[in-house]
């Protein structure tokens, strides 16, 4: 863009563009955790206790409401409106380990969201009480602590209150489906949010930390692949997302025909074998209506998910990182891990303002794509390097050079 740095700096002096970059003249220092800050003031917490053990998983199922659609325009054609059909919650907090599904039987979307928030708050308060009892020796110091330590203990108390709530693609879909309603009821309690376009990377309140697991894993792979890669024994079931276009279908008393499983997004039906599986499970579970199938499907989106998240978090725990508390994305966790293993005396410096043209040069030449991990799970002579239709023109995996512990 500029032939030399002199031309760049001349432009900066007269530029009135809204985006301005700040270049701190210092070195990068890894942010200290609350445990490290307490340690500096003589409060020692064992290393194995410096990880939040409690979390919950959340998943919405939506339906495509085709009634009362907005008026079409020259540029917009309304096909359906996504509305919440049900939601499931599962937690590893004692007393809440069995998944619970809330169904929108009455068509009152706001009531569904309120029931979810009330249930999650119960879980969060129990988790907080368990943690506070565990760290009672820390809070016992507050009465006679100096002002700085007393304030740190207050910060630690607020830290323990924050309960992690995870979804899969929840930032892009689940939270957006109920965004007006969830913001309406949480607005006074929201501490901060991070949005990437219309994708919630995080939504924090005084007791909730909504996170999306997709920000902690490589891009481009599904929920099914995630739970398989991280050792969950159960798998996602098959559901009729496009067939469900009204709440009245909750009372449908038999499994819909094979054609009802068609997905216009994927441009295909499920296989005949999978449909037979659905018939078998319907009979085995003695379902009376599609409501029963909905609850079964929705719960399978949270219970095995919680198991897989536990395995993923243990990977970071071995590296002294709290996966959900120390970062909101994979790059953030990577940076923390990298800076934790830098030899003493080595450090990273920030780019100074005098070298701002170097920052622009690096930013413009960053490319993505070549290093994407396309599969988390590979098995010799079973999986393929690139999955094409009917596995045509795709080479089978012949050797694994490394495996996840």
C-alpha cells in the first residue's frame, strides 16, 4: 500500500479514519489468574484446586414456524421463522446430572426462556455454595486482611459465582434464537459480551458465563465428530427439523414417514438403515408422541456433550490451564500455554509505533486455511483423508503418527 515507512507515517498524521491502533512500548506479560494474585499476598491454593470443576451444557431445538410471517419485499422472501421448540440442560453439579428437557408446549417462548434461566440459576447457586465451602479457609482470612487482600478475596468470591454454560454452535444459533428474550431478562446483570458479527463468543453475567465450544476447537467439524473424538459413548439421534413447522405436531402419535426426514440444507434424506433405527427406538422406548422423541433427541445433545467437554478440559488441566476460565477461544489458550513455557529471560515485545508499517505488512499477509485440521478422528483403513461423496477420489488413512492421550 505504501512504498516505504516514511509514506506510511505521513499518511497516519493526516488520516481521519475511525479505526486507530495503539502501540504500547513494552513487553507482553501473561495476565495473572486470581489464584496467582492471591499467591502473591500469601494465600496459597493447591495447584490441583485451581480449576473450576463445575459446568453445564445447553442445547435448543427449534422449529420452522410458517404462520404469521412478515411481508415479503423485493429483496427478502420469508420462508419460515425459527422459534424455540425445546431446550435441554445437563450439568456435572450433584443433583443435576440427569438431563432435563423443557418443551415449548404452550407456544410461549418467553416462558421457556424464563424456565431455563431459573433452572440454570439453581445449578449455579449450588455450584457456588460447593466451591465456597471448599475454599472456606480463604474467606476466613478476609476479616483480618489488609484492604488489598480483602478486595482480592471479594474478586475471588465473584469468580467462584460464575458458572460455565456451554453449547455447540450456541453463539451462532441457540442464543440468537432467543436473543431478544434472554437479553431482556439478563440485561441488568450482564457484565460484558464479545460478539463476532452476530456470533456470541461470550456472554457474561454475575453468575453465568455462556461459552461456545466451537471457539475452543478446530473449525469445520460437527457435534457428532466432536463427541466421538473425545470419547463420549452416546451419539446424536436423528430429528425432523424441517417437518416440525408447528407446535401441534408435538402430539403426532407415530413416527412420520421416511420422506419427512429430508433436509433441504444437506439435499438428502437419512439412509434407510437410519430410518429403521428410528423405528426400532420408537418401539423400544414405547413413545406415545413426537414430544417423547423430541425430549430424547434434545437430551442426547447435552449429556454426551458434557462427557466430551470433561475430556477436552482434562487435556488443558494437565498443562495447568483452566479451559473455560482462562480464555474464550483456542488462540487465547494457546497464547497462555506458550507464555507459560518461555525460558526465564526470554520475552515477547510489542510492535512500537515507529514500526507500525510492519504491523500492517504482517496483518495484510496473514492467510488462513492451509493448516486446518479436517478430522479429529482417524482410524487406519476406516476413515478417509478427505470425505467425498461415496468416498470417491479419497485416500484411506494408512497410519496415525500421533494419538490423543
